[in-house]
C-alpha cells in the first residue's frame, strides 16, 4: 500500500469518525528544517520529533498534524518548548506550502491541521487566507460537526481546527473550525451538533514506554463507554518528559537498529494487537513521533479490519 495516497482506498460514504489515520505529534519540529533553532540548554534528542518536513510526513502516511505556533520576531514559527527551553521549527508558510503541494499531487487525500498552544496574535487564519492553499480549505456554512462529514466531501481539502487560545472568533464559512476536548467526567454527552471537532484521549505524560502503554490502555477502555459518531478518539503513542523540555525518543527513525528498545514509535505492535481485539474502541488518530512508512502502514491497515468487522 502506498502511504502517499492510502485514503484512495477508503469508501466515500465513510465518516471522519469511522476511519483510522496516523497523526504527527509536534509536527513542525523536524531535522531537515533549515530554520530549526534549539536553545542552549536543550538538544536535538530532546526536542526534534520528526526527520521530515510536513510534506514528507504526508508522503509517509500522516494526515492529522499537531501544529503549535508562536510569534518569533516578524515570523510565526512552530515550537516544542517548556519553561523557555526547547526548539523553534518551521514557519507557518513552510507548513502551508508543504500541505498545498501534497494535496495538489494527491487529490484523494485530505489533511487536518490542529492548531493549538497558540495565541490569537499569530493571526494564522489571515496568513492562510493570503496563501494559495486557501482554495483547498474545507468551508461550511452553517457550522457543522466535522466528525460526521463523509470522506467524499473532505477529499483534496485542508481542514483547519483551532483551540480557543488560537482563535477568538471562529467562522466555518471561512474555513476556521473550533477544536475542543471531550469532557469524560461530564454526565452530559457531546451534543450531536457540536461545531468543529471534539476529541477524546490524552497524553500519558511519562518517559516510560510501559507507563505510556498503561495510560493509553486506560483511554481505550474509557472510549468504549463513549457515545460514538459525534467525536473522534485520539491515541497519543508518545513518550514525554514530565519536567523537561520535550519528549523522550530514540534520536531518529534511522536509529532504530541502534536503539531497538527505545522510542514508542518503534514499539507500536503491542498497540495494534490490542486494538485488533477491541472493535468498539478503535481510534480515529494515532499520534506518534518520527513518522515512517512501516508504522503508518500498520495504523492504516486498521481501516481494512474495521471494514471486515462491519461486513
């Protein structure tokens, strides 16, 4: 299966809440970025999350991107930082260029940018409005629950979702959709007509792969109890330092042979096997670091398994 156009095999009538896709955690901080800037007290090992730019991550299967942007001088750049330490990555223009090029080459696909951890002073919607990719924005008036939208309506589109810190005023008719977190403690379920995208799931916030597994197993069990169809379930298959600048990783996907026992991105088989036995808890997005074809294909293959269950 080619990861650059794997969505071409999805049935048009499937809804967003009925498919499984790879996602990129901290997508803008990657090795190949010429603008990558790492602070004095940090290192590439603790800050860089990918080898490839956004286009390369798309080619290798990712369709859901964790985009965190901030003002840096007169630029808006991606970042992966805590307490002033970490790294600044690709500009918003580079991100948009990559998405535009990818969708131009692969009309069967769509891309979701989840823009969060961002202040509204970045004015990202205005930047997008002036970019060529604006013609690919998924727009809809009135606002709608995107989890219920069919794949046929999303093909060749860029879907931009923003948290409340990134966007003060949402306008779905202009291609700006709200992003919210599912409140698992609330006794009131997500309203069927909730605008934008609501997601459940969360980080395990631990550098131990075993703790990551335990945390995500718990999320899988919780999702089984949720009402389906009106929100999407995101698994965060990442290791994160609690009080440091960033995530804990093996260095790069090329380092797998040298570091076969480190990095959650190389230890996904346990997750895939568990999900294959949990038909009522399949996620819609599996976020991981160092996007690569091998792992993405294992995630994408869950779609065929879901289809077999339904048939």
